[in-house]
C-alpha cells in the first residue's frame, strides 16, 4: 500500500484517509454522526457552553476514530479489530446522539 492510499493532502497538510476496508453503510453512518457533531461545535463555541462543546468534540473524535482517521494507524491494525472498533464507535455515537428518525413514522407523534 502506498502513501496515496493512506493520506490525503489538502493545501500541503496531510490528513489520514478513512479505512478503505470498512463497509460503506458503516462509513455512511459514521460520517453522518461526524457531520452532525461538527455542526454542533460552532454553536457551542458561540454560546460559551463548555459542556456542549466538550460533548460535540467527543462525538467528532469518536466518529473520526471509528473511521480510522484518528487513533492507531488503520494499516497497522488487523482488519477484524478495525471493524470491531468502528462498530463500537457507532454504537457509542448512537447512544450519545441517536440518528434522526426518517420515513412515514417520523412525524407520527400520536403513537
């Protein structure tokens, strides 16, 4: 594996790529959490809410570790361990910030 498969370079800065062995549905779920967590950082900063800021940053870190973008280098870890770590990160994120309900039942509040 060459460096192009491990790193993404943007404006001269090197960023670790997402683990390519992770299933697409798992990557999508983790990236959804990552986007929502990143979106929560700015308002928490603006409001001066240190507790909300710490919680949002924790979620960002969990998602990035699940994707293999932080923590141990994914290419140095066994694939089964990487998959287990990603799934555990998603479970933790789902507990901290459950995904939004979608579909016909999402708006049903009578139930």
